[in-house]
């Protein structure tokens, strides 16, 4: 009994000691330590190691055989918390730079003021960002060199905004668009992750039942000279069929794995923009960015051919750059810019006709902005409409599968009790 108590108190002591080390490290940074303080780094590493070790061992005591699943869940939650925290802090830095640009405040002063209020990694990178800005480095390049990881739309806005002299508005539009598109896409991908995870858990549960439980039922019924219930026999036949025909299920497995990885990345706050097929979900957002920058060029009375050529060089997504390069080459050969964008697949024929009309009546910039907003809303509505239909259907199918498995497992018990009675 005493040994069990000691074993149970060990993880709690590790958690308490880890929290104490983290508190000491925080006090040391706040008092006198520098950002490169080796003692503070060691204290933080030791504190996090003891805290995580204590939590993982506590999960083992609480869950036993399910410890592995709880470990994975705890790791996912921790990584998601850290990633989302740093993403929120980096967004705060972006908004600080946006306000500074709009009000004419030097960007290096805003970045240094943001860094002085922090003593973590974001603060150190903000200090480095301020140093680069004071040295005359452009904002987009300073963000990259200081390793301040921001969305690619912010990098593009910083690059083109400084070039056009409208940095504040460019950053504000880019940040607002990211919030709108990411919210809709994250909601969709999290639903897909939920369905994929339920399927994974169901497969593991069925595998365990077929290996451990069903053979026991077969042995019991053979000893009592009884036949297995029809539902149980169907369940066994279906599982045998799936086991024998597993090569035919490989495409479904690849699709399921894709859903799981993409949904997990979205839940953890990690951008899945570059993954295959997922980038198609961002296509409307990318086209909207192109249209908004063309609207900015029209308001500043810049040639659209020059704006398209600049976007073809600096747009962050490679597939969009290829299409913009195609459109730019057609414009250089004398083609109309609307027809060039339509030929490149960046706008639809109806949009091309609308832009031509707007260009003749003199409200092209407003039309470009409205069509960009309309494209974003249309993509979000389509995603939500699809998920509002597909998600209940998926849950209904999963429920029918659970019902089938439950009946197949309970019927032997009912038949056994009835036969013994």
C-alpha cells in the first residue's frame, strides 16, 4: 500500500517540480536574465520535461490500457495550444504594425514597443524585426529574416503595400481576409477530422472484437451445440470479406488518411495550404487576393498589366504564379487583361464580361473588390452547404454501423441466456 502511494505521488511531485522550475525561469527572465541566458533556457527545458513526464505517467495510472490513446490526445492538445498561442501573438504583432502603418508611426518603433512588453520567443523575434527595419530592410524581407512566421498573404501585402505606398490598408485587408477564409476552412476540416477519427476508433474496436471476443463466442456455441445468431454470422462474414479484400480498400484508406492528416493539421493550427487537393479549397481565396490587388492598382491609377506582372513575380503560391505568368505573357502580346485572366483560369467568363463593362463606365475598382468579396462568400457558402449535408449523412452511416456491430455482439449473449434457460 505504501509503495502504491509513493508511485502515485511521484508523477504529482514531478508536475509540481516542473511548474516550480518554469516559475523560477519566468522570474529570472523578468528580473535580470538576458534573452540568451543559458541558465534560464535549461530551467525552462527541465521544467517542461518534468511537467510533461508527470502528466504522461498520470495518464498511465488513470487509463491503463488506453494510455497510448490518451498520450496521443495529450500531445495533440499541447501542440495545438502552443501553435495557436504563437499564431495569436504573431497576429497581434501584425495588427500592431498595421495600426502603426496607418497612423504614420515608424514600423521599427511599433515592433520594438511590442517586444519590450514580452520576454519570450515572440518578443526576441520582434526585437530582431525592429533591428532589421531600422537598418532599412523592407518589411516583407525583415519578417522572413527575423523568422517571424506570418501567413503568406501578409508577406504579399507587406511587399506590395510598401511598393504602392498603401501599407496600412494592404495589411488590414490581408488580415481581415485571412480571418474570414481560415474560419470557414478550419470549420470544414475539423468536421472531416472528427469523422475520420471516429472511423479510426471504430476500426480498432472491431479489430479487437474480431480477434478476442468472436472466437470466444464461437467456442462457447460449439461446446453447447448451438448455432450463432444470424446477425453475428453476418458480422463475421462482413469482417472476413473486408479482411480478404483489403487491397481493394487501399484507395479508401488513402482518402481516409488524407482526411485524418488534413483535419489533424487544421485542429492543431498548422496550415495545410500546401497539401495536395487541400489547396483547391483555398483557390477562391487566392483569386480574391489577386482581384483585390488589381482593385488597389486601379485606385492608384497604375497599369493593370504592370500589376499582373508584379503579382506573377511575388505571389506566394506557385500554382497562382504560373497562371499569372501565363496571363502576363498574353498581355505582353497585346491581349486584353480580362481575356488573359480568363484564359489563365483566374476569373470566369461572366466575371470577364462584368469587368469589361465596369472598365467602360469607370467603376472597375469597386467591381473588382465586390467580386473578390463575392467569391469568398460563395466559397464559404458552398463549403458549409456541403458539410451541412455530408456531415449528418456520415454520422447516420456511422450510427448504422455501430448498431450493426452492437446487435451482432449482443445477440450471442441473448441466445446463450435463452438456451441455458
